[in-house]
C-alpha cells in the first residue's frame, strides 16, 4: 500500500510524450519528414489548475532517448509547454528509455503520470513509492495490471483525482 501524503504540497512526475504533447510527422514535397509538435489542449487547461489551485509541484520525467532528441531539445519543448500552459516544471529528467519509478522517487514525487505501463511498473519498487497514474486509460484497465495503479483518461480526470485525494488525505488532522 502506498504512503499517505501528509504534506500540503503534492509532487507530480509528469511524462512528456502522449501525456503533455502529441507529435505528428508530415511529409513535404521534397520528401523530408517534418515533425509537428502539439501541446495537448487539456494539458494547457488543467496543468495550471493542478499547479496553482491544488498547489502541486511539477517535475517533467521523459524516457525520450538521447539519440533521438538532446536534453537541450527536450528543454525547449518543456519551455513551450510552460509558456502555453502558464506553469513551471521544477525539474526535468531525461531517463533515456529507462523506467521512471526510480527518477520519480529521487525527486520525491508522490505520483508519476505516464501513458506507458512499462515506464510506471517500477514505481512500486521504490521507497517512498510514487503512486502510478496511467494516463489515457480508464481505471478498469489500470485495475487489471499486476501492480497498484490509478487510471485517468484525461487531464480533467487527473485534476479531479488529485483534488479528491488532497481533500481526503492531505488535510486530515
């Protein structure tokens, strides 16, 4: 069982690809592929509420491989998300394909939000264990996994879950 959060500030580890941004590849007339990056609209809407209304600290943890994108390029994407959403990530971690549980625990994250089960699977092995939130999947899918996990299909569901969690666990005296 995961620890109850007994502080006022919840710390979230947040994935980059398919959680905060979506990418698409377009081919131009010269046959050179162009990668188009879109910040997910619901991330733009709910990340500020999560950070400012709920008082959560945000850490970006990405497994994007360094041979695909440098840390400098990752920072530029994070800056774009921060600018478009009006939030600030306190830390940026680049795990280079490694699961994210270790990095989330090192950053004292209470929760790790990711769309990939494999990257969340190591959360439960850490001390203290960040609660994995499987993004883009419903709770029924998360309950079928062989580790404890919360399923949230959208940023609105993440926001609602964290708000309820904070009311029920953080402010109990």
